[in-house]
C-alpha cells in the first residue's frame, strides 16, 4: 500500500492479511479530515447481465456467503461453486481451484464460456485487451495474475468498510454511487490497474511496491494539476448503453480514457 494524507506521506507498506490492511486503512481514515480516495487493484464489478452487479451491491451479495477470518482464511472457492450453480446449467463462469478440493460446480480448469446473457469480459477489460494489454478477468480464482479471488474477498471487505463508516464520512463506490464525476465527496472507493502506470523510475527492490507508489504519484500529479476529478468522468467514446452498464454493474478503471 502507498498513501499520502494532507500533511504526511508514507513509504510503501506490506500487509500479510486483509484484516491488517483494513485496520491500517481505518486508522488513516480516522486521522483524515475531508474527502479521501481509496483505490484498489481488483475489479469492483462483474460483467453486465451476470446478476452480481458492482460496488456495494456486489459486496452485499458476496457477503451473504463469504466467511473470512483475521488470518486470511475464507471459503471463496465454496462461494464461487455456489454462485456457479446459480448462473446457468453451463459450466463456470468461475473457475480455478485446488485439485484436491471437490466442488462439483467449480472446475480447476477453464471451461468453455457458454453463458449467453452476459459476457466473459467487462467493457473496460475488453477495451484494454484490444489495445494489447494482458489483463485478467473476474472469473479466474487461481493461477498467476488471477484476480477472481481478490475480487470476491475484496468486495466483501469493502462492503464491510462502507458499513463501518458513520454518516459524517459517507463511502461511495465509483462510478456506481458517484454518477462518474458528479459526486466525489466523502470516501471514494475506486479501481486502479497499476500496470498502466510506468514504475521503472521508482527506487524500491519490490515490484509491487514500485507499482503502487507510481500509481499513487500519478493520482497526486493530477490532484496538484487540478485534473484529478476529470479522471473520474466517463470516457467520451463510450456509447450511452455502455456507459450505463459500467455505471450500474461493471465499474471502470481509473486512467482508462
């Protein structure tokens, strides 16, 4: 994690568990007056039509089933197995599990994607893939670079974070609760993909630390230039239905213009 408050900037920090990271985030929020931006390297929504939605809604649905503890223990594979059974008779869309774990509706390999009421990729991911970026999607739970597990557990954690804040510090998931750039007051939870930000100039031996530091500095650069709020606006090239789908269900990635 890389962070900056109005009067202090810290070195990158590493946390072994989500519980420890959330404790640190809450401590930073407790010491912060005014608005705050928290950006995370996992999707905040699922492909339109899947029924999972995005933001607070998705977190709430996942929290009905997900069980976690302070040591990162959780039942995410069982939750994905349960959700797969609710989607359709077709295999998936979630996939990836330890081979020794016997879950009839969750394959350890990727099954053919045969769901006709939603797509495999969110619009922002499809856009990045068309530009040659190697980005993963929300369905793969296990394997190098996969983000499916982080999405399940992360959305659950952010749902509980949002519920824990009082009325004086409203928590809004971007772009779902903000109308893109229309209401950016309170604590804004957004999605970032650090791979979009060059990080080679950052002096740190750990790649993840370089990436989160570069992403933070990119946000600070826009803040200092007075252009940060513009990054939250919907891209001009999105069609009306695409914009609505991203705002209501899929979410978007800051910096993808």
